C-alpha cells in the first residue's frame, strides 16, 4: 500500500486482512491504485469471480485502445504468498490472459502470465483465454460453464461440458482457446 503524503484516507472504509483491520486508501494522484486494491479485495473475498474486460498476457486493461492498466503481473507478484487462498475460481473473461508472457524477470527467469500469477498467489483454479476472443464467444462459453456449475458439476466437468456445449450448439471450437489452470491432465 502507498503510505505517502499524497494518500487521502476515508473515515469509514476498513476491511479485514489476515485478522488486522486495515484502512483503505484513496490515491488522488493515481486513482487506478485505489481501483486495483478494491478489485484485489473483491477477488479475495469471493469464492467464484469473473472479470470481464480487456486483457493481455501481462495484465488487464480498461480499454483495448488505451494502455490503462487495471492490474498486472507485477502488482500480483507484489502480494504475499497465499493472498488469494480463499478464492476457488477466477474466470478471466479477457483476451490472452493465459498467453505466453514476453520477456524475463529481473533474475532472468521467464516472465509468467496473468493466469499463472493468480495461481501463484493462491487462487485455486483459473479459467483464461490463450489468444484474442470475441466478446460473444467468451460470453457463450461463460454462460455454458456457469450453467454446468449451477447443475452441480465440479469445475473440471463443467469446463469440459461447456467446451462441448458451445461447439455442439453454436459451432464454436473453444478447445485450446480457453484453458483451465492448473491443467488437470498434468
């Protein structure tokens, strides 16, 4: 959290983090910092979470045309291990969030993508796309997936059934475009 003088605290905004009461902040200089902290809190306090926006292998953006980052791999990597442990599933309904990430980390290791960064910080399962996806196609898959989950299927079964349903009902081949992490076959 930014603790510099530019941060304004609201009187009644608190949330609990590992037993400590922490004051939420509003960063007037860079409002996106306030936004991503709220989004991290939402993910952490949800069993199932879907994020629908624009994406890339290294982050989520508010717009496909402007590089306004909602949050990225570096922000997630700065969180403590297990930060998202209460979260069972994050569905990244955004392009390329499980694509290969460019570059290397400062210690020379390959850069991880957004989906894997969430897994590394404790999310149980991530559903993500490996490439660009049309909104309508992503929405069809999401509806089929959650419909299967609502029918009491486990996550892996719901995922595979949704791929099949979307192909049979709409002629869309989603296999390989949408992924389930960690991969149950590895």
